[in-house]
């Protein structure tokens, strides 16, 4: 059996033994014909809200939130669909905000690739910066598991007459699902707000996991924070394995996101009959496999069906390293054991972007983690507590032999886009 694993901008072909291999993929979904027309239809018949064109007036200022360069959002057709509905609004009154959260800014070349040359030149497109951007203090959300959240959001968003989020909904490894309120907080939030939303207590909850929204302490906090600067309308899509649009949703924040999540759950959540001693996963290729920070997501997807002590092999190009020069890289290469990391975080250590480090350390205490990549040296992988995997097929064969007779391997070609679970 040959399986092409998405890797960077291409694939790596890997041969597996048919008799001991289970392949788990999302349910097939048809790509929408006439994408522009379908996007327009969603905006003109929104869920729980009037159509957008009935809500805008000449002279209104508009802020549009979009995903950053690490996400495969189809920004150009989505933004064009919005522009068609913003009758009377001048281009100079529109600001497109790249919802970076704590990620680096999207570079000019990346913005042109994300929006197309014409829109990139036509519109004011600006990166959010969780430290440098001007933020508005909106108050404190109280009564949440994990403590209060002091909410500060980008002023360009808060001050706009019309606020529109665009994104795509897929299962998220600790927030339940992406899209919806995440395009406000953490996407456009100040650093202290992001850190509080993703604090140690919330990330450490067993309910902070794929596919859970209500009762997920991370998503509950995100939703409550976003409600202090809610979008006029949300506009989300679902994507297939090749990042083509399969569904479109628009409308009021909570109702629309609930419908989108229910649809995404049916597609992505796939049952298996057992836990495996070996699981092979990916991050779905570019753009999500640009660094180790993001590759943690595919690893946690694999953990859903991995037996304790299993070998999880991730194929992620990591063209941007861990990313190189990031606080995450410094922490991962510090030489501390995963348990030391978790103990220090539990004791209140102030660590930038602690959530990804925390999840990685959690995985490392339960599994062997291997990474096939070109962007990180074998020496640095070993320093990070990861096994360098030069040959995926050979590593799988060796691990199955060690596991003994009857051992099987689970392959997740779509990685974080597929969420397997063991059927009770």
C-alpha cells in the first residue's frame, strides 16, 4: 500500500503493509460548484441575522478579520464575496486585519499570496500585533473555570462600525473547533488576554480537546471574551483535504458557529476499534506544517488513538524550524525533561506561549514522538526530546516488530484535519 503523505507543498510517498495498516480519513465532502455564488448565498441568507447588505450604510467603517499565513483559508474569494455585499462602503473605509494571535506578522509576499495581487494592492491589509497594536480594554470576564480573563482587543476592530470575521471551521486540538469567536479572541487580542485564555489550568483540563465546544474551558473563555467585541456577522467555511470549499456559513456568532461545528464534527471525527502501538500523522502539508509549534496539532490528533508508550510519527516539513528564534524554540531546546516542564508550569512559571509547550510535554510523557522533517536538524530534534525519522516506512516496520505479533499501524494522511477516536 502506497500512501502519499502531505508534506510541505508536496507529498512524500510511503509504503505500508496492507495487512497491518488502517487508514483513517475524513468523510468525503463534495467541493462546492460555483464557489462565488455559494458564498454569496450564505451571506444573503444568514443564520439568525439579517443579510449583511441590509446592515451597512454609506460611510460605515468596516473591519474584516482573516486567518494568518499558517492557515489554508481561501481569503480571496471570501473577502471578494464580502465586498460584493458592502454596497456604498468605500475601500478606504475597510481595514482587513490579519488575526495573528501571538504568531509573527504575515510578510508582504505572504499577503500577496493570501489575497491575490489585486486585493493586496487595493485594500488596506494590516497585521495584528498582540504587543505593539493599540488595544482597547473591554473589561473582565469572571466566573470561568481557570480564572478571570482581562479582555483587550485591537482598537481597529473595536472602533469599526461593521465587524466581520472570516475563517474556516475544523476541529482544534484544545479549543474544540476553530473559526467563529477565535477570529476575535485570541486572533485580535492583546498578549495578556491570549495568555489568560490559554492558561495552564484551562489547557490542562481533559475537556480542552478536539470537537468539544460547550463545557470546554478554553472555548468557553474564548466565547465569553469575544462577546465583549462581537462581530456584526461571522463568515466561515469548511474545507476538504485539498483546501477547497465544501460548505459556507454566515450569520450571528453563536448560532452560526454551532451549525458549522456540527457539520465539521460529522466529517472529521472518525471511529476506530482499538488503540495502536504506532500512529503516523501529518499536519496536512503547507501552510500548517511550517514549524514544530504547529506540528504539535497533528501529534495530538494521533494521540487520540495511540496506546500508552506508542510511537507517534509526524511528517511535517517545518520549513520555518520550530519556528526559528521563537520563545517556543528556546523552551523546547532548554534541556528540561517533559515532566520538569509540566511541574514548572503547574508551579506558575511565566513562559511565553506556554500552551503549545504544555501540550507537547503532555504528549512526551505518554508517547515516543518522532518527526520526519527537513527544516530542523536531527541534533535539535534530539535535544527537543523527539526522535529524528529519516525513513518513515523503516521506522514503522521496526516499531511494529518491537510491538509483537498482531500489532497494527494507524495512518492519518490528513493529520489534524482528521480526529480519530476509539469507539466504545
